[in-house]
């Protein structure tokens, strides 16, 4: 099976702009989680979607939002970008119905806010 | 929610020696504990995981131990090799069903 893919791989934006990132899960995986990775902070959980519904949410401001489509692809949106939003955004998918907790990560989108 | 702490933040070992990374967690309802390895510029990859009904799991040179009473779990790498150099993340899935990660541990294997 093809792995988790994320687009775009790199983005440069300026403060105040908004951005949309995309994640395509492994075929058959219906759960998609999003993480923000910054140096020294590790991976911080943003939210999780399952069957088009947000099932879990981390402690990020409302500027961070997401959605999931019927084909399990997910998007996350960050509005009114701030310098501190510069980070690697990773999505991870898993096959919950397969009875496993294993999460498979995508390559990430590197967002730079100037 | 779950809080996972990881120590030490950086670990240097001589090639062939063992490396041990320890993580502690706060939520006693946590039941799943994976370890991920992230090489520079690459995505995190699962290397081993353990569930709360098991005390130890081994896969070749890698092992994980879990102490539910003390709420800590550790990654053991034996006979380290240069390709083991990476950042290692521990994680725990708590009662809120969310996977909480530690901040990572940089392991450097010195040839």
C-alpha cells in the first residue's frame, strides 16, 4: 500500500495569511491525527478525525481547524498566521478497525511564517 | 490529560554499548506505549510498542519495559550502531484516547 502523503511539503507564508495543508491516509485508514512539531517541544497533538468527525482536540487556539472528507483525506487550516506557527506539521493515520493502535506518519509539511 | 516526560534529552554512547531512555507518564488509565525513531529530515517511524497488559517486549536489539505501578517505561537499545543515531520519541495513549508524546531524546552513537 502507498504510505501517508502530505501536500505541500514546504510552504512560506507571511503573518496574517492563512494556510491549508492536506493529508492522504494509507488506503483503508479512517483515522487521521495532526501534530505540530517544533524544536524542543516534540510533537504536540492538534486534533484527530475519524469518519469525517473530529473525535479529539488538543490545546490549540481556534485559528487551527481541520476537516475530513468521505474518502478519509484530511485538511487542516491555520488562519491569521503568527510567527510562532512556523513548524513541521505531521499527520498520522491508523487502521483502528484493524485492531491496532499503530500510527503511520506522513513526511510532514514544513511551514515557515515570515 | 496525559503528560509524558522523557529523560535524558541527549544521550551519547560508544558504538557497541547499550542505550536506555526512560519516560514517565501521568495518566494511570494509559494503556498503549509506542516508541518512534525520527532520523534527521525524515518522518517518525514506529520501532516498538507495548500494551499495559505486558511488562516487557523485545525485537532484536530493541526492547521496551513497562512499570505500571511507577508509571514509567523505558527503551533499551543493545549493541548500538551508528545508524541508531536519531531522535527517539516515547508516547502514551491516555484515558482521553489521545496519544501524548514526550519531547524527544537525541541519541548519538560515537563510532
